[in-house]
C-alpha cells in the first residue's frame, strides 16, 4: 500500500541558513514534480535565517526534534466508543456489529475512563448463574424498558434507579408471596388476575408481563394506585431474565485506569507495557480524551519516516533518530561522511560553495520555475555560505547562480547581502553555551570526535570578552557528550579572518594543523572563513602526521 505520510527534506542539527533554505527550496522542487514532500528543520532558526524568512515572507519549516517512531505514527482512528452508563446489551451489539475485540469506555464528557473486552463480556455471562441483584448496579427503569422492548402500560419515573431484585413469579401464590419483597421487579406470565394483583400489593416497583400476556383493567387500576410500573414484553420469561441481566452498565465490568499511551510516546517505550498486558488495542489519549487506538499488530510493522538529507551527509550531524528513518536522497556540497543506507539512493553532491546552488540549478534543469520568494531564500543561503562570495569555497557557479536568483527575487545582491549578514552577526543575548553550539557540526577526524561551531561577527571583541565562560561551556559539552574537542570559529566578515577557540584535547592537533602555538585557548587565522575548506582539511591532515 502506498504511503500517505510525507517525505521530509531536512538539514543538519543546529541549522544554518543553507540548511533551512535548501530544505525549503528542494521541497518546492519535489512538490512541483508531484511528490508529497514537506520542508523540515532539526533545530532553532538563527537570526540570519530569520531575517531571510521574514524578508521573503516564508514561514519557518516544521520542527522535527527527532525521527524516532512514536505512537502517533501508528495510531488508527477510534470511531467506536461506548459510555460507562451504556448497558452490556448495547456493548454486545456494538462488538458484534463492528467485529471488535475491545472497546474504549468514556464518561459523558468524552473522557476515557476504562476499556472493556469481549473476554470481559464472556466472563460476565459465565458468572450469570441466576438473576442478578440490581440494587447496587445503578440500573434505570428505562434500561429495562429498552432491553426488553416493552410496551409501558403503567408509567413512572423511568430515570430512577432500581432498588430491588428481579423475581420470577412461578409456583403457587404462597410461594410467590414468600419470595417477593418490597421494590422488587417481578416477571410473570399469563396468570390469573388474582395472582397478578397480589404481586402488585406486595409493594413491588415494577411488573413485567412476559409473552404479551393478558393484562386486565383491574390490574392496571391497582398498579396505578400503587405507582407500580407495568410493562408488557413479547419475550418469554427466560429471555426477559437474560435481557435484564444485560442491563447492567458497562462500568461494572470494564477495566478502570486502562493502559493507554500518548501520541508522542516512543514506540520503544511502550513495547514493555504491551507485553505485560495482552490487549489487542490500546487507547491513545491526549488531555484525557481519546484520539485513536494503537494496535499490537501495527507495532510490529510500523512505517519508518522517510527523509531527504540536504546540506549534510554525516550521521553525527543529522537529526536525532536518523538511524530509525529511511533516507531517500542526499543533496549536499560537503565531504562524504560515511552515512549508510539499506538500499541504493539518489545522491547529488557537487564541490560548490552552497547546497542552494545545487537546488536552484536542479529546478532549472527540470524546467521548473522558481518563485521570487524561493529564489530569495536560495540566494540568501548562497550569500551566507560564501559570506557574500568572500569564502574560498565560493565558485563561479555559485556567483552565476546567485546573480540569476537575485534577478528573480528582485533584490540587489550586495545591498541585501550586507543587511542579511549584519542581521546575523553578533551575539545579541546569546549565552556562552548557545554560542558554543551555534551552527554546530560534528566530525570524526581520525580517532577523535570533534565539534566545530561558527559564529559570524562584525567585531570579534564582543565574543572574546566572554572567552573564559565560553571555554568553560565548550569543555562542559565535551565532558557531557563525549567529544574530544570543541572548536568555535569566531569569523569577522569584515576583516575576513577567524579567531579559533578550542577546548579539550589534544591541543597539539590544533598546533600541527595551523602551525601556531596552541598552548592557550585561541589562535588567530587571517583569511580563514570556511569550516569546510579551511578548518576540517588541515585537521584531517594533521591527524595523519601526529600518528606517524
């Protein structure tokens, strides 16, 4: 069966402008080609990207914090529920009509209060050895009238609860009198008026004449004087007795406080609860109200999320739970990072300065027009990744693409580009921890797990004034999350230079890579602006030399 769930285009964690805008742009391309693709993001939008989205009036993509399968992914509609005051007869009819093995039970406001199974119903019938005492069952007269398809010959307050027991008027009159008590309900067939009237005089609350038996005017008159219900039913006495036993409300046999799950519960977390409770279906509840059911069978064949990775291809940079998802495509401009897939996929990687350059040209190669808003976002991504074409990663292909996108978007590249970079520069009210994680990417360099963050500024002094706190935050990330080193690139976009801060070990790796004294906590790298081309390659080569 073809999936109706969308495919998500999504960039890396701690997303930058290219990660967000390329996801939006590629989703537009796939939608234009008739595919159900939705743009998503794996983290908070930064100030620069926010400026671009607002300038071109495009909403933020859907936030996906992880791709772990959750209850909501396998929830099925719950179209049938019963209320706790419904009768067992109604429950049986519902189960038979819809071929159900279990049914959720709600109160009058729709709040889940229990669950009842066909086994519970069967057990009730096995225990039914005689007429049930209805005094404590909160059964109403109207329930009996409906269950027995009775005609009301003498009426009363049908909403009242029954106070007595159900008795069958069999045997001699003396025997009947010895059995019947006040407030009882009496089942009687076609008997003499004297016998019927004597039953009424015992202070009973309801007389049910079975088999459409004869009811004289004298009986009616006596019952009216004593405020006794008189019902006439077409069923025989045995059948009526069984039907009355089915008037018991569902809440008497349902399971209180049923095992239920929330839409955002992880499937891995609910497996244990399912193993302990042998139900076929479990309610899915939100704010107390049932929103669906989760089936034990569907848990075994849950459908994985399908994703297209843009602007990254390394597992360490991908959204949490990527190993649980099915990767459909990869569109990227970085080194290959060794991510594995279960089957061949479409991959498009080019040595250009920005993923958006690839996405834009994929539109044009397929004769798909790019709207002004999408063109503006793709242009923003190129400006951001190439730092307005100053980065060594920038190619003529990026410049040509940006020029064409600017014409579609109706903006001046330099004027708009400077305003966007200015909006994203500086630290504002960011904490040292937030600076340390800004545009963070994880790399495996030799045997070392290294994270490299980057922040663009007009004046690096505002960041360096926080260097002690920042180094402490970087060290805390390494200790808590198991990284060997944390690097933060403080890139001055006016001077075209980077101050590289580092915490962790080995510091000799920094010294070897950049031929600087790395005994402190930062080094100055003039002309360095690109993490991809000017930070990662030297580190990768330095690891080889250190090992020799």
